[in-house]
C-alpha cells in the first residue's frame, strides 16, 4: 500500500524536521558538556589552590604559635627578673 505523494512529502518533511531538531539538541548538549567540563576544571583548580593555601596558613599558624610561646616565656622571665630587682 503506497501513500499518496503529498503524504510522502509531508512524512519526509516531518522526518527532516525531527532530524534537524535532534541534531540541534546534540549540538546544544555538546556545548553544555564542554561548558560543564570547563567549569569543573576551574573548580578543581580553585580547590587545589585553596587546599595549598590552607596548608600554608596552617604551617604559618603553627609557627606563630611557637613564636608566641617563646615570647611569653621571655616576657615571664623578664617579669621575674624585675620582681627580683624590686624585692632587693
């Protein structure tokens, strides 16, 4: 059973339209995928930078705490010496 010529043309036109829509969707999805991959790459790089900064700041904090302890000990020693001088 053959379709009339007009129906064949309409069916072919609908098929062409659906193929064009599918091709556009594929293109759009590819662009979105590329954008998502670029965004992910940026996020991974920023996370690595943040981790490195956190590590550096943690080391700096430990250094400063050590220095504070040393300064506290020296100040306490000076106060004791001043107390000894006052008592004399």
